[in-house]
């Protein structure tokens, strides 16, 4: 049974107050809180087992290397990836997508080649492709969402033309919670010989991922949204695509031999990991993923679907609330504004006074906000430890906003 109160007790920060009120943390889409096991494992590492990895032949370096390398296997298990050596460590999704842009896409794209993107994307899955547009004349082809916020996989597949070299899509919108059928997109793209990059930053947090079922070529995750530390992350890259990639950053660890006139590179994945990595961060991410797997991602998904349904029901009575994105099966992420003069920043300030933490702004998704006709929204994003009582507190605080600003 999914015991949310017991789960909450695993997260020390949830016991605190903010502005004299119990914290209601609804900013999980930006970054999730950390369970005690992650905090303790990282502290223990620094207190007891810390050294650089891959370098020393001494006791501590060997322990640190073993623990760090074991995380590749944990990530592979979490994502249903066939081989731990297909996991490249990154500082997060942003670095993962930039790696693909520089190391895979840039060398194989000419002026006029196309990348198909959806309007739902986060800037992390837009700006690295703009670099290729600016530097190499690559064309970005945008696929619009439906009026309810859904992304029609057929429209993405139809956008693929003879010059398309890549499709880059999110699995879940960080603004509206829209879930994208990335497996259908991959099937269509594969039939046309076009690789697919999936931004799993939100998707992997809220439901089980099975890369074998999705069938993409690149899948990026970010540790801090997965209840792990910031500065941790990974990208899964298929063996075939890895073999096509040039190195990204240069430095220690990613080389085999360095001479005055020549250099040879390490084998993947280390070929793409230059310099001292986020050793303790990645180990912390490994513990967070083990924590999630112990809870069971299908249980997390069911809990969050229940929160989504409860919140949707509670919002129904609020006819002054403009909710964005109502696609069926969406995640428990709600973006909204209030009718009347209140700016999203005003709303979030009032909510904060009530202890309710939400995000306000463009959510690093300006093309989507533009499409929605908004300059800013408030976003309440739920996580595995949120409760019905917290939905009620959000609604209470919104009612207060409505009274204040109507
Ligand atoms: N993609 C999506 C859908 C996101 O929600 C985020 C973070 O908000 C990112 C990418 C970027 O993640 P990070 O900043 O951890 O690299």
C-alpha cells in the first residue's frame, strides 16, 4: 500500500514551516525535495569514503569509483536500458541535450537540414538546436499542440521530411503536464530513418520508463527532479548513435593517450565525460533512483494520477481560474492564471504567505507560453509526497487570491 504519510516522513524538509505555515511544496516541476537516504548517503560519502574516481590505486579512490560506476547500472535499470555502458553521466538534461547537439548533430547537419521540435519544449530542448540554426543554417520545424494541450504524434511524424535529421520532443510538458506518446513518434520516425531525442526530465519522474518500448535514440534525465541532488543527471544513448559521436568536452578521463602531436580517446561512455565528475552527486542520484524503484514507479504514477483527479475536481468550482492544458492522461502539473488584474507573480507571492510554494513565470518554455497567449502563469506541480490536504490548501489560498484581486 502507498502510505503517503510514511513517505512524507522520509523527507526532512517537509516538516518545516514557511512564513509561519506548514510547507506545502508544489514546485516539484522545478526541483524535487530529497529523502533522508539521499542526504545521508551523500554525507557518508564525504565523511568516510570520498576521493577522486578512476585515478587512484588507493583504497578510497577504489571505493568511490566502485560506487560511482555502480550508478550507471542503477540508471540503466531505472530506464529499462539494455546496457549500463550506454549511460553517459551529465550535470542534468541541459548538458545531455547540449552533448547531443555538439557531438552528434553538429558534425552531420548541413544548411537546410531540419530538426523537428514541438512547441511544448523546455528551453533546454530548444536553445541547443538554435545554436545549429545560427551557426549552420539548420531549420527548426515546429509542431503545434492541439487546443487541449495534447501533442498529436501523427503531426510530429508528418512534419518529418527528406531533410529531417532529428526529432527532439519532450515526454511530458513541464508547463501543462501534457503527456506525449513518444513511442508512437519513435515508430513513425524510425520508419523514415530519423533518430529521436526524448527529453525525459519530467516524464521519468512521474511514471515508469521502458526505453525498449519507447524506441528512441537519446533519452535525457536530470537528477534533481528525480529526488536526487542538483548537478546530477544522465543521458542514455544507443550504441549505434554513440559510435557516430565525436567527443564533446576535452580533458582528463575522456582520453586514452595524449601526446604533443596527437590524442586518442577513451571508449564510450567515458569518451563523453571529461574532467572530475560530480562524484557524490551521481552517487546521490543512484540512491534516489533506488528509492523510487523501491516505492515502485507504477505506484508513484497511480498516486499522482489520484492527486491530478482530485485537484481537477476541486478546480472545477473555481470559474475564475484559467487552467492551461486539459489533455486526457496528463500529469499532475497545473498552470493557471486568475481572471482579473493579478499577475502570476502576485498570485505566487500570496500563496507563499500561506506556505504554498509554486512557480510563476514562463517556466523556461517561452514558445509554449506565447502559443497559450500568456506572458506568465503560476504552476503547481505535484510530487510523490503530496496529499489531498495540500490540494485543499492550494485551493484555499487561491480563493484568498481571488478575493484580494477580484
Ligand atoms: N526539460 C524539461 C521538460 C524540464 O522541465 C527541465 C527543467 O525544468 C529541463 C529540461 C532542464 O533540466 P535541467 O535544468 O535540470 O538541466
